C-alpha cells in the first residue's frame, strides 16, 4: 500500500466563477471550445426545430384542428426545415465536428485564423437569435416596411395578383436567383 501525501498549496486549483467561464468561451481561440460552442448551439437549434415539428404533428393529429391556422402553419413548417438544415445539420457536421476533430486528425496545434473562427461562431448564434426573434414578432421580415403584400419564403410575390408589379421592391430581390437558373457554360 502506498502512502499518498496531501497536495502542496501550489497544486490546489480553485474553481473559476461562471463569469470567468463565459468570458473564456466568448473570447476563446481554442478550436475545441469553438467546436463545442457550435455543437451546443446546433443542439439548441435542433430542440427548437423539434418543438416546431411537435407543433406540426399536433396540428395534423386531428381533422379541423385550430392550433396552427392560416399562414402560421406555413411559417412553422418553413422554420422547422430551416432549423433542421441550416442551424443543425450543416453547422454540427461541418463546423462543430470539423472544428473539434479536424485539427486533431491533421496534427496541427490550432486552426488558421482562430479569432475569425470565434467571430463566425458568435455570428452563427446571432443569426439563430435573429431568425427566432423575426418569427416571434408579428412582422414578416420580407415585407417589413415596404408593402402590405406578403412575400413567400422564396422571396417572390404571387405574380397572378393585381397588386404585383415589376417595379416593386421584391422584384429586384429575385435577382439573386438569376445566376442559379442559368445553364452552365
């Protein structure tokens, strides 16, 4: 049996406070911590998207249900898809596990541009909050302050309505899709 001595005063570590841990994670350049932040935020987005899926299932559970009526059902369905694809699958796979495991597999000490990597994770958190706050407010973001005709989730207005005109502000917003519809040269 071996005798264990009490640790010396230099070996005793004190627990850091919650504010120190939060500050450390907000300003970190460690790829493992940034990967964990991506994974945690992606799991939060997964749970929010799961709540949207529960709302959809509750609406479809019985005929003539009035839980999600009118355009609210379409908004919840679209946000469920956006949460699961753009805020869970892509970030947890590419950014979360990529930041955590790829530098370890390559044998490098850290990723290139670690502060930009930290900025990217907090931009991801901000974009998730922005999407949820925009949905929770009653103003549709595509038509806020411009006109009373709502846009669809594809940012296009129904062209069959008399209120649509080529000079409207969302007609210019559809120009982003033009390069994607051109055949490759």
